[in-house]
C-alpha cells in the first residue's frame, strides 16, 4: 500500500506544478454491461515526455 501512496503523491505533485510547469492529468472511466453484469473501470495518468504514470482502478 505504501507504493500506491507514493505514486499518488508523485502524481499530485507533478499535477500541481510543485517542481515546474503543471502537467495536465488524463483520466478515463468506463461502464460496461455483459453476461457477467455491470462492470466499471478507469484510471488516471500523467504523461511528460518519455515518462508516463498510470493508476488504474
């Protein structure tokens, strides 16, 4: 769980511009329906040059 908290903190700091220009985060959310019922999934990410961080849920 500590790793997830560290990644979330990094995403927050990069997003607010604490170390330079703010980075616009990306987000997606999907709701699907199939034989297994209703499914939801999504994620949030940051992309800066060659570095990408994505947290899925």
